C-alpha cells in the first residue's frame, strides 16, 4: 500500500500533470447523505444521463458493511425514477468480483452506482477484477458511473483512505493509495463540510500541487464530464482546492507529524449549475458552463 511519503513518486509514475478525461461516459461523485426517499434530486440527474434506450441500473454495495440495508433503498429509489431493472450487487469478495453473471449485469447496465462505506474495501475486492474491467469498459462506452461517499472518494487514480479531520495539515496526516482509476489528476473527499475536512485536501495539495482537490458536501455532487468540465449539482456545496500555483510550502523539510505551512492556495465554492474547467483552471458561472458544455458535446 502506498503511504503518504510515496505520493510524489505516485504522481510521477502516473504522469498526472494533466488530468485524464478519456472516457465517453460521465462520472458523478456524490458527497454522501444524498436524498434517497423524497425528491431524489441528485439520483434523478444521475439516472437522466444514462445512454438512450438503456434504463438498467447496477448498484454495487461492496464498500458497505450493511449491504442488506443499503441495497433495497437504492433499488426503490431507481425504480421510482423509471429504471427498467435494478441489479443489486453486494460483491463481498474477489471470487464474486470475478463472477461471469455479475460481469454480464454490469455490461448491460446504463448506470453503475457505488454505495458508500469503506473505499479500501472497494479497491481490495474490485482491484484488477473482471467486474472492474467491465465497469471501465462501460464508462468508455458511454455509461454513467456514479458513487457516493466512499464510492466517490475511490473514483480517481489516487484516493484518500484515512486522515484526521480536525488537524490534518501535518506531514503524513493523510493516507493515500491507488483508487479505481476512472479519472486522474483529481483527489475527491466526501462529507467535506460536515466533517471539517478542509485541512485534508490542503495537506494533499501541499505535497502534490498538480492534483485538484474536490471536496463534496453532503447532498452535493459533481459531474465529471469526459472533456474535463466539472459541474456542481444538488443543494449542497462542492469545494475546489487548487494548489497548482502554490508559492511555497515547508512540507519537504518537516519530520512526520509537524505542521505544514502553505502560501497561495486557491479555494472555490461551487453550487448547483456552476462549473470548472480543469484544464484551464477556470471557474464557470452558469451561462459560461452551459455554453462550454454545448460547445464540447
């Protein structure tokens, strides 16, 4: 497992100076605690992006410790939204992640949704599996891949899997490892505002300024469009922490656990309908976002 001290080499190995947005389908990362019982605002937007003519949904609860409670909630929600079929997939071990019938259900689904829980369980069970390969192919073919909480945090090539919220701006306070690899160049953190996780992404930015930090509030989400445009959706906030133009930091000179100093990090707070051009590092108000999405379709 890759620990904090290896993050710089991890970025170099994956050549992530420019984020990779090569898939045909959108990713949707949700901060957790999204509405599943009333208006279903975020889940409705996820479902609406499914490829035309494909209303099947696969819900994967591998990250959850209580799949028998979680799966029926999402099954009911997507059925309300009009799904023709909802495939509820616990996938508890690597044998199940290699099951041919499970792979077939993934291959025929227009929406693939990851529940919350523990992102390390996700990568441990799915890493290198036939199911994960099938999901990556579906994303490449235009299906929607969405995830909430741990299911969102695990989406990038590099993910946070641990780190105190109260005072994470200390060298080594945030643990990182490889994620599911759906997109590179972003680091996603969930329950961001509710659990006070600002310093987690600041610490990540100090050690890897090339990564854009995406902090998702609860009942908030970001659509990661294939061409590198982020779009905030839902009633909550999406926070971006951009360290590309970081002026200085003392992190390389510190012993583990010592407090980190940073100069010149940029913070953006996005709400529903606002966006961000990752390549240009430019905030987009609704009119600009709409024009850019129309231009790049």
